[in-house]
C-alpha cells in the first residue's frame, strides 16, 4: 500500500501543548493538506481522572494516558480535504486512551461524562487492596 494513501495519527504532546503526527511509533512530517491551526484542542489533559460511558448503566472512572486523532488508510478516489476535515478538525473525533480497572480503554470524546470527584484511593479499592 502506498504511503501517500495513509493519514498519520496525531498525538497530543502535553509538554508542548500541540499535536504531532506519527506513523506507528515514529514521528513523521505533516501531510501538506492539514492546517495545524484548525485542529481542536483536547477538553481534558493527560493524567486527568474522568468518568466515561463504556459498558453497563453506570459510568466508569479512569485516568487519561494518551490523546489522539486517529488517521488511517483511505482510497485514491476519496476527497482528501473532506476526509481530513472529518478525521482531524472535529472535536468529537478525539480519542482518549484511558486506564480503568486495570486495562487501557479507547474512548471517543463524546463518551466522556466529566471530571472525577473521587479520591486518589479509589483505584486501590477497585482492585481489592483495602486490606493493606
């Protein structure tokens, strides 16, 4: 598959407060069609405890580990500018990697309910460490 037909994944770099394109684990160049100033800013920061909808009727709680705008393959007949607008320029397209209940979960921005008001001991209690 041709490299021109792959949009890179954009990762939020908290220390620089900006997006960086990646192909796999390696940083890469920006696609020429992308305007970095039009990219949305994440509503939540890395390290923030949030509630989110996942499975069941009650919201889950976890800590944000990584923030991304997913890229991916596209077809040669697709309108690249419309594709970039849909994948990169909408705040709803942001995906948060959240650690919850001992595992990492991929959660889209609209499924985050809000900030957690719980204590820092809650992760220990979730895993049955209350005896210690």
